[in-house]
C-alpha cells in the first residue's frame, strides 16, 4: 500500500474530540507545526499558529510528501486507537 494513502486515511478519520495539532515531517526534511487542518483528495492543508520565516501561516502539502507526523497532545497511546491503531 502506498504510504500517501495511509496518511490521507489518518487525517480524514481524525477523531472529532482529538486536538488537530501536531508536527508534520516532510520528505524534504522540513518540519511543519500545525494547529488545524483540512483535507481534499491527495492534499492536506494545515494552519500554523504563527508564520514561518517567510510569513506563511498556511501550507498545502501532498500526502505523498509526508514522512512522519509527530503528535503534540499529552494523551496516552490509547488515544491513538480511535485513529485505527491497535
């Protein structure tokens, strides 16, 4: 299975009660902290709480360019079960 499909599923099934916050690590070795996001087929749009070094607050990235997602909430691993982990 293509990893981009897995990332897309993760964001599309993000539990409503879970905070939409975290840090995306891209295949370009860039880290993108986010405080909210929206999805569309193939693309993730994220919002930062403060602008990056060139003033951007919103980033649109293809799911295929996501290498990892770091979670910033303090919940235990059990909270990930809502996202399909077991």
